[in-house]
């Protein structure tokens, strides 16, 4: 079904709260098929601003509500989950290089041709991964997370996902971002194009970032999530506690730091991923 027609149908059903179980499951399967093909996305960029398609999240939740727990045989192991949400069945036509060793891509997620998935990695429902990406070992792409083109997600990094509340913005990684090992990006953070994250950087809406280039802190606002500016190079750091016993005892608290903005030297330093593709 056309994405616009599907949206109209789903919105009408949800507003009227008139879905029977059978209608819910049909609508769920139509939505999952559109997500699988990449024709539908949980979040979209319109006029340089990201918006959530809340109705898609609500339809996904119907699959959990009406699915029945079942025994599902897998390639490496048997698992037990809702019968409405099996793993994605890949073929050579998908043009995804998925190395053996225990990775899984859940149905209702889109992974573009040219992506490499190293074991074990997990890509959850509603996620969108554009072309040319590397999803390395022990990496997680959470539910509804949005990943742009040519993103390198290094080993043990976590991209947070969110299904509820339906209006919550998932983590968004734009094009040509390099995410170092053991990073964690959570709570609807937006990482703009060209950013480089050093190993161990943790980003969420509760932790301000210090921009050492401008001398200012970057924080979430009442209307916007924490947003990392284009081409920023971010490393894990600390800042001193400025009051109370923390100050008296010279304690520091975690603080990501923008140490510079990407230049030709940084581009060369991250070019190793092209050799591995």
C-alpha cells in the first residue's frame, strides 16, 4: 500500500479507536512491510528538522498487543517471541553482508544494500539504516533509531531506541558519522552529519557537552533534544564540580568535550573503514 494511503487508514482507525483484532493485525502487517522496504520511516527530516510519525509507533505496538508467544526456530538457536515479530528473512537480493555468528535484524526495520553487519549485532524493530553502513560486533541499533548513510558504528556501541511514549524522538544519526567503540547514544539525541565520536563517549539529554572551540556548553532545550553540531569531534572528558562537598574534595563529573571540528587530517584518520568494506 502507498505510504500516504497507509497513514490515512491508520490515523482514521486510531482516532476512532475502532480496530478489531483482525483489522489491527492486517494494519500492523501492512505497516511492517512498508518499514521493511524503507518506504516508511518512524522519523523524517523536513526543512532541516526531525519529526516523529507517532502513528507508526502506535501501529507497531499493536503487533506486541495482539501477537502470541510462540516457539520460532532460528538459524543458530530457537527463540521465543511474539509471532507477529519474527526476524527479518534476508536473501542475496537484499545485498546486505551479514557475517555468521549470532546477529539478528528484526522485521519492521530497514537495512539498506551495502550495509555490513558483524556478529553479534542486533537491529530492532522500526530502525532505519541507510546505505554504506558498518554495524560492528556487539553493537545495538535500538527500536526506531535512525541511521544515515556511511555511518560506522564501532564495536560495543549502543544506539538507544524508543517505542513508548509514541511521540518521543528516537536517536538520530545523520550521514557520514563515525562512532567509536563502546559509545552510548540515548534519549533522542541528534548527531548531525560528519561527527566523529571517540571511544567511550556517552550522550543523553541530561549531560551537557562542552565545546572547547567556542567555550560554551551545548544542552537540550525545552523544545529541542541535545544536538551535536556537524563535523564535531567529541571525546569523553570531565569537568569540576563547582559547589558543595564535590568542590571541596576536588571531584569531577563526566562531560563530553568537542575538541575540534573535523578537518582533512581527521578524515584521513577515519579512512580505515573504507579498507574494510
